[in-house]
């Protein structure tokens, strides 16, 4: 259960693909998941997937600046954000950056344990 009501966005994160996990950890699985919107306030959003034509270097530089230099990371510049309402269901394949937006209550349904979550 992800409770972002009266709070901020969940941290932006990604679950790596099965190829990445196998190559780096010699394990044969991945973590696909989905978000089921239970409710929340008006103007709920879900962040899901890169926008078209995102510059990878610019994205990486923005993450470094946020992490090491306390700069604000503008997720909306790089990641699609979709309006969400109660009972919406979003499928999130491994390799897709995502997070629940503020003022939402989300049931996260996952295929396996949270061993590999890469926070951005």
C-alpha cells in the first residue's frame, strides 16, 4: 500500500529487466508490477515511463545534481505523468521508471519480492 495522501510523490524508481539482473547478479527473474488506484484527492497522478526523446546524458546529469548537490530533480521534465482516478489500473513492466504521485492511495501489486529496486 502506497499512501501519498497529504504527502509528496513516492520516490522515482525502476525495477531492472531480467537481462540486467542476470548479467549483473546471475539471477533469472525480474519484477513486473502494477498500480491500482484506491483513492485520494483530486489531481492524482502516476509517473510512468520516459517521455519521447529524453536525452540520457541530461537525465543522468540531473540525477547526479539532485543526489550530490541538493538540486531539485524535475521528474516531469523526463517522465510521463498521467492523471489517475479511483479504480484505474496501470501496468508497469520491468525497466519502466515510475512512481505514485502525491495525494494518491495506491495498491502496488508485484510479481515477486523487492530485491532490486533502483531509486532515482
